[in-house]
């Protein structure tokens, strides 16, 4: 029976702790210290790339044309389009990185060194994954939705918070609002889950349409917290 470790979880939050089949942080293939260093390195890279992109494509006149303020309906439509575009890009990119052994070994495996999740592991990935998935996906979402830079600040802030929340390793009451939530993504991080639940951030429709959705159940655990089970055990092999 593996020892359950609650590193870093304050007492009042332990009742929300999510337990999975492999629920022992000793199973993680990388230390928290290495993850922090990796995240800081990736974020530094992302800031440099963003500055370079602004330098090449930005408006150097100093004038900022914010245009007319969009109505709430227009804004809602832009957010839905951006979420669908980003989710589609992330689903197929993520799935390809699992199916192609070279891409998995040299790029995506880094993110999967964390099997039992904690919040700041969300951004622990190879810089090429961050660039091809987050940066290019983000540019496409902005361009195709037509949202303003100001609107994109709120959209991407929410997307980043959601990604961190999906790795939080706890089942909080509001998670029931999202099909794509911390249990859904935690199942993907288990060893048997790497063929399922590729959807990232907002929706789960691509997994459902293409047969890669792994359903799960959630029960209250006697010792506190919640226990998640994949419902299709035949998929565990
Ligand atoms: Zn993840
Ligand atoms: Zn993955």
C-alpha cells in the first residue's frame, strides 16, 4: 500500500485532496525543485519570445488603436470561438505528441514526469511544446476570433488559471462546473491514461467525438478527500 503524502497542502484543504490509483508523490519522476526551475526557465523563454514577436509585428508609432468597445454579445462570441480554436489546436497537438514516439520522448515526456499533480506543474513542459502549443495556439485563437488585445488579456489570464487549476490535485466544489477538470486531466497523467483525455483547458468534445474519452467516477474517501476511478478498466492495460 503506497504511503499517501500531502506535501504542501494546508490542513483545511486536505478534505479536498484527490486520490488516484497511483497516489504517491514518490512516483513522480522529477523533484519539485527541478519543476520550479523548469517552470521559471520556460516562463523566461516565453517572455523573450513574446517581446521578439511584438518587436517584429508590433505597432512602433506609439499610437494604440483600441477601436470601438465591443458589445457583450460580440465579446462572448469571440471568447467562445477563441476557446474552440485553442482547444482544437491543443487536442491534436497533444495527441500527436503522444502518438509519435520521437516527439513524446524528446518533448512531451517532460510534462509527464509529474504523475501525481500539483498546481505549478502545469507549466512544466519543454519550451518547444510551449511554443508550438501555447504560443502558436494563442496567436491563432486571437486572430480567428478577432478579439482585441485588451479582451485577450482576460481570455488568456483565465486560460492560465484554468490550466493551473487542472493540475491542482484537489477536487474543489466548483470543479463540477467543468467537464475538463482536475480529475479528467489527472487521469491523463496516470500511466494508463496517456492514451486518453488529451483535451486541454476548456472542453472535452474532441475526446468524446474521437473515442479517447476515459470516463471516471468520484467517491468520498474514508480517510478524507476524494477517490477517483477510471470507469473503463479494460483501458487500463
Ligand atoms: Zn498536465
Ligand atoms: Zn499528455
